[in-house]
C-alpha cells in the first residue's frame, strides 16, 4: 500500500463486522491508527487481533448514547493523541412497512442510523477544529435514494444522513472539516449472504444464484466486494480528496441509473417500444 493515511488517527463505528472491519484493515494498511467501536466486544477484538499490534484500539459502545459517543472520541484521543477521520458506519436494517413496524423499532433505527452519526459528529467536531481540520465519512446506502420495499425506517434514516452530512459540510467547511457520504449498493459480505438465504431457498438455488437474481438489472451485474467500497473511503479520508466536501458517492454498480421497467423489457430481449 502507498501509506496514504500515514500519521492519521481514525475512529470507525460498527467496526466489528462487514464493511467496518474492512475499513479498519485498509486504514491500517495505509498507515493509520484506528479505533473501532461497536456493541459486541468479541467481534471487535477478533478484528483487532487480525491486524498488527498497536495499530487498533477496541472500544465497546452504542452510538445512540451521547455519553458513549463522547467516550469513543475520548478513546481515539487517548490512543492517537488527536482525531483526523471519523467514519460513521454503524447501522441496522430491520424491515416493516409504515403500518407494520413497531414505533419502538422505528425509533431504534433512527437512533442508530441517523441520530448516531449526529452524536458522533457532535462529539468529534470540536476536537477536529482544535486539530486544524478533519474528514467525516458517513456510510449511507443505495436505499437513501432508491427505496427498498417494506423498509421505510431504513430508507428514511439513510436519506436523512445525506442531508445531515451536507449541512455539516456547509457549517464546518470554514474550519477545514470535510463531510462526505458514501452510498453502497449490495456488497458481498457475510451479512448480505445471510440475508439472501431466504431468496436462495425460494428460487431453489444457492447464494450465488440468489445474488445473480438480486443484481440482474444492475449494469455491472454483480454485488461489490468490500475492497471496492473501502477504496473510496480511504480516498475520502486521505489528503487526496482535500477539496471534496458535501458530496454523495454512489457505489452501486450503476443500480441508481436504471429504470426497472425498461430493464424488465430489455431482459426479455426487447427494446423499449416493442422493437428488437
């Protein structure tokens, strides 16, 4: 690796699994010291043990608590002496339509996916100002701009995160604090494969077959790998992106540009309007 993050200290929420764990690995490879947080300590420790000693600090906590958010930031300051990069990655995605979802479940999704990043930024930004600037990377989703059936809370939380990020970029740009959003589409992690088990069973196929169905209208015809998402997160954390703020990067294989009606027609070997 090129050492693009040499000397930087990063805090990554939701760092024990999936994309968060891969972000931690890439950040360490690029020279950063990293604090990873999450609610399950055993998963965080497993990630830390897989990386060189002294490069990762584990802090168990819940981003929906401001006291714990402040403690996470304090842990990064203790570990690295400063805070250069905040990656708000923690999130949950239970399903349920507006009528079906319990109010308590709605509130929990909003608390973790939207209020959590707000609390983390509220705790981190004063220290970034003292340090002369920083980079905030908020992980949203394709669901922020294209809805998933029966997931209104998740979609609303991720759409709100885009607005929150842009407001933060506007208010704190004068302090050399940049805030950007990354919106992944489907990424082949253990979590995605687990969620595809029901589809695979209903289609009488394996996980690969389910993923082919999932992505059949995506221009690149496949899910992303974690590395394909962590690459842009490293870029946004680095000085290479020093003039980028308030942006929303769609890492979705082109899914957000597709008209599903037109895609359905073309999948039948036809052009729109009935011609071959």
